[in-house]
C-alpha cells in the first residue's frame, strides 16, 4: 500500500459575500458537506475595487473555534470587546481563539489598492470550546521563510517543515489539533514533497497557477480557486503545471477531532442545545 497521498476530492470555490458586503471566494465551508475535520471554512478575499472590500466586517460574535487571518496585500484593523486592537499588513497573520466568546470587527484601513488574503476557520474540541478568548498578531518578520533559488519558496505559519540541513518551525505550535499551515510558491514544472503525520487531514488551495497531483491513476489537476482534499498517507507530492509562470498555494493539515459539529452562523458547538445557549448568551450580553 502506497504511503503517498492521493487527491480524493476537489472543491471549487464559490463567489459570495460576507460581512457588510465583502466579495470573497469560499471553498471549504460553502456547505456542511464541504468540510474537512477539523477545518470548517476557507475564504479567499482579493480585489483592487474598494466597493468589494471597503465595508469590511463590522462587530460580530464568535464562539467555539479559531479564526486565522493571513494577509497577502492590504491593511486590516482588528478590534475586540477585550480592548485589543491590531493592524495586519501584507504577510501578517492573526491567530484568534474565540473560545467561549468574542465580539470583534475587521475593517480595511485603505481607500484604494489591492486587498488580498485568507480567513480560515479551525474547529476546537469540546473540552476547549469554552476557554477564555485569546489571540495573537504575528508580524511577517516572525514567519520563517525559505527560498532555494531554484523555484521553491515557502513560508511556515504553523507546524514544521524541513529538508536536508534545514528545519523551519512556524510561530504557531502546541495547539491540540497540531495544525500545519504553509504558503508555497513553485515555478513551472517544479515539484514539492512534504511529509505529514499520517493521520492528519490535509488539503491544498491553489490561488495562482495550477498544480498536478502525481499520486493516483494519471494524476489530477488543481486549478486556481480550487481546494484539493487528500487521502491518508505520509507523503504529499505535487508539481506546478508547466503552463503557469508560477503556482502559489496554501497547504493545510491538522489532526481530526472526530466530534459532532453543529454550526449556526458564527457559533460552532457540538449540540443544538449548546448553540441555543450561545444565542441566548449573545442576546443577553453574556456571550463573553
């Protein structure tokens, strides 16, 4: 039996809007059937038209999971009910644990130009859903980078990556789902191989170019704005399509939680009763 992961499912991102009218493309999370435990949602936002992002995400609540915001371009201000304020710029990351509850806003700090990035929703196990809210802003300068000068570049946001003589450890480590979050760039025809914990769920989302997945009969292709879910195994092997100048993708993996997921908008719990409690807490001002 091969230990190389094969491509099992492709989810094409759907154009939609969220917040106060921010245009985005949603791959994971576009329905309850488009999830990969423990990943709940992945949104790509990207536009140089202010009317597609300027209204931002005014104050809104969360409970029961983590949100990860990764900026590629533009500036976004975060503010929450705890009095925390942060400004994310190009290359910066915010890793927020909503826990028992947080009310926050995410608002663009520009009137023109390109706003581009991702937001990931990562589930929490039941024992951690009601922990106090917390977050950290991670500047781009704290995210390890690698460039081999031969067509491979990468950034390690969470987890670890290594090859002979080189080992990089991302600033996010030690969480219960043991997430891996890489941003990878490949020139045309260049391949990339990564060894993952065999039981981790894994997917790649292509945001520029196209990837060829070598495992499986004849291989398969992932195009821009597509998420590819991989099967079990230790090795993941992909190759940038020859027709693209450069292919860029994010690779995400984490340990499955294996618990029921009940979601109602910004609340993600294990039972309907817990969702009803979250709604009651929010309406009465006790969410946090």
